[in-house]
């Protein structure tokens, strides 16, 4: 089993980002932060309110333009992440070359996402079938089983996301298709689940705290300058910028972890 050191990956990521910041951050801001900000502005207020306390019976009607915008935003973020991984994994590559490589490999990443989503949907259908069968036996049993099965599905999705954490670098660094890329990324993380889970949880917590603090501070300044709308806009931009900066470090760290896994 390959040795995987989070500390070594962090040291290498800090050095790399410091050296290549002028390449990494413009790509991240254009293809990661900007799509998210645009989608945030497109989100209907009633949908934003519902997302804070979602219930299946009260989800508001959402215009088709929002769903199309969501798909475009996701594709742009995926494209941007592939480009960033290309820059991180291939020293000396130009931004133009990284963009072309990311575009060429994007269909493979889309294919892997569809396979994973399909597998999770199949698992969800199995769980729903089990719940229906339980409801025929006992409604209280079905209710309790439904909660447990729901947690099981969430746990399965979390497990799959961690085991496939190296999927993007696998896709951008190779020429394999959908299924070989999935198998390789799954294989590279074997035995490293808990270490990678801790890494991603710590990163998400730090990102949430830092972006929330930036949003609050700059939102307050914006509010003093231009009122509530300026506070929302300036706070959102500041939060997105901080979150994107952390994402750059995280992606470079994942690239370094991928290299460590390959080194065995």
C-alpha cells in the first residue's frame, strides 16, 4: 500500500501555489467562483428559503432557466477543476494547454458522474422498495426502517465520494475512459478512507468558517457603504473569493496525494 502523507501534501501545495499563483487563481476565479456567484444571483428567493428547511411537499416551482443555469455552472466548475489539476500535475504546462486538456477530458468526467449517480439512484430504488415492503408488514417498522435506510444511503454516498476523491486527477492525468478511470481512482484510495475523510472534513470546516467570516465582515462594510443590497453582494463576493482560494489549495493537495498514491 502506498504511503499517503497529508502533511507532505500540504507543504508541497503551499510551495506550488506560492510559485504558480498567477496561473492558478485567475482560472479558479473565472471557472469556479464566478459560476457559483452567477448561479447564486439566479436562485429564486423562495428556493433559497426552502433550502434552509426543505420538505418534499413545499418545494417551490423553479423556472427552467435556473436548472439550465445550474447544469452550466456545474459543467464550468468541473472544467475549471480539471484545468487546475492539469496545472498542478504537469509543471510547465501553459494555461491554454491546460484549458484544452480540461475540455478534452471533460466528457470522461461527465461520464463517470453519470455512472456514479446512476449507481446511487439504483441503490435508492432498492431502499425505497425495501421501505414499501416493510410498510406492508408494519407502518411503525417502515418508519423506523426508513430513517435507518436514509442514513444508510447518505453513508453510501459519503463513502463513494471519499473513495473517488482522486477521480479528477486520474481523469486529467491519463487517457483512459469512464470505467477504467473509476476503477483506478477507487483502487488508489484503498486503505486511505479515514485519512482522506479527516482531510476533507477539516478542509470543509475551515472553508465554511473562513468564508462565513469574510462574508460577515465585508457584508457589514458593504452595508455601511450602500445598504442591504450592497451588503449582500459584497459579502457574497468576499465569501466566494475566500472559499475559492481554499479550494485551490485543496485541489493542489489532492493532486499531490494522487502522486503519492501512484508512487508505490
